[in-house]
């Protein structure tokens, strides 16, 4: 009898300790988990704002279902306008005044770069950043920052190999955003082309503050290039597609995965103007008839119908936001009652063969303490004027 009392008392003390640990973790109480986020709800990258809206709606759904282990998610998502100084200001505010536990899905390469050192110095998780810059895999120097989507540099290597295979004598032009996002595509092409790069590639960059990229497209056409790589965010990608078509240039076009949304890019550009463009995908496109009766896509449709009834069902950014929200919930469930920043980071870097409903078949999420690139697989697809059509096999870009 005495032993039973001791065991029971010990168990209660352990349970209380775990409860205290979770409750006393920054941004966590017995009823709430406070998560910070910045999104470009305005500015040059505002097409991505729907990602934050999707994640906000998803966490509302989770809260209505009782939260995670009894705790509701308080998702604080603020508009940084894709401006790094504004991002710094808002992140400081959320951390030092609002007291968030960690940050999730802060969007943009330049904006995340502006807060990376600050958050790592304070040992605050910067989880699954919404940018594919290759540097988000730097687990040695920035152990509190982890990416999600395939590296832009790896994606560019896939395009370079495709070009060499299908058009070995190609004269290549690249339009890229003048920051780490765009420069990763330049680096990826150089990785594959090597010494041929300087002889066969013409570059033109743009700033996010530019009104248009029309002059860059005209200049790239004048170079005599017969192949064009577009490494641009949605607003500028749509402009590039339209301008290439309007001036009668007919290069082989390859375009970054982050600008393939039918609703946000292809439709505004003019669906017929992008016919033949090739990209590399890892997520399901909601306009593809392939997924008409797909269980995972139907799960997303049901969510959209109830929680985002006015949402654009042709915008792949909503599928992206839905997937990322599920990933965040997966990590929080793995954390159990230990929601310390250390354990949140530990669980985010301990994901094995996770399937998400919006990922292409065969593509899985994997992380480890030495792998901060959760997705390394992609598959090529081509725009046919109505939707993206997959072709070839799933490629492991790592």
C-alpha cells in the first residue's frame, strides 16, 4: 500500500512538473500557444498574403475542434509589406511585447534574412519559413531557423539539367529578383553549367520596388537567347509572361515554382500567353483534373468551403498554406506537453516520412538535426493554357 502511494505521488509530481514546464514556457499557458507570423498582405508580394489568411483560417478550425492538447492557438499574423525593416519591427514587437512562443511561416527571403540573426541569438524557433532560399538549411550557424520547400538552388539545377538534355546548344537568359531569392537561381544554373555559364547565359535583374520588368525582357530578347528562366515573385512573373508573349518572343520558358499559381499568376498574365512554360512542382495544383477525386485535395476543398468560402480555388497558395498548417499541428502534437522552445525545435527537426494531403504522390517531409531542408523532391510540369500537366518522374534534387 505504501509503495502504491509513493508511486502515485511521484506520478502526480511528474505530471505537475510537465504542466508547469509547458505553462511557464514563453508564449504558452495552460490554455494557449501564442505563435508569431509576418506576411506581405500589402506591397509587391501581396499575392502571397492569401497564405497567411489560409493559415489563420486553419488555426481557427483547430481551435473550434478543441485546440492542441487542450490549448488554443493564438496566431498573430501581421502585415510587413515585404519590407525587411518592417519585418524587424513587427518581429521585435511580437517577441518582446506580445510574448509569442516562436515564429512560423514568416514569408520572404529578404524579410527572413533580416530577422534570422536576431531570433537565433535569442534561441527562438523560426519554423518552416516561407521561402526556398538554400541558406535556410544552415543548421550549424542558424540552428533555430528551418526551411520547408525545396531549395531554389536545387530547383535551378533541375532546370539546367532539363535544358542541357532537351536543348544542349541553348542560349539562356535569366530574369531574377536582385536578392538571395533570385541569386539562388543564378547559383543553381552555374552549378550545372560551370564554365559554359559565362558564354551562354545573359542576366537581367530587377528590384521589388520596380514598377515593371518590361525593359529587362526586351533586353534579354535582344541578346539572342532562345531559352528564358524566370526567377520572379508573382507580380513580376505575370508581367514577364505577358511581355514575352506580347513582343513575339518564343523562347523555351522555365519558371520558378513560387509563381505558378493559376489564380495569382497565370490568369492575370493571360492563360494563353504562358502555354508551354515549364516548372518544377512538389505540391498538387488545384486546377489539375488529376486531383478531381483525390482524397487529400477533397480534404482541402472541404476546409475551403467551410473556413474560406470566398477563397480562390484556383490559387495554389491556399493548398500551400493548408499543408504548412498541418505540418505545424503535427510538430505541436509531437511536442506533447513540453512546449519549451528547445523541444519545439527538437520536434521540428525530427520528422520522418510525413505525408501531407497537398504534396505530390511520393513526396515526403523529412527533417533531422542535420537536415533542415524538409522537402528535396520535385516533378516537372508544363502549362497547357488551362492547367499544369505533370511529366517525367519525381526527381530528388538533393
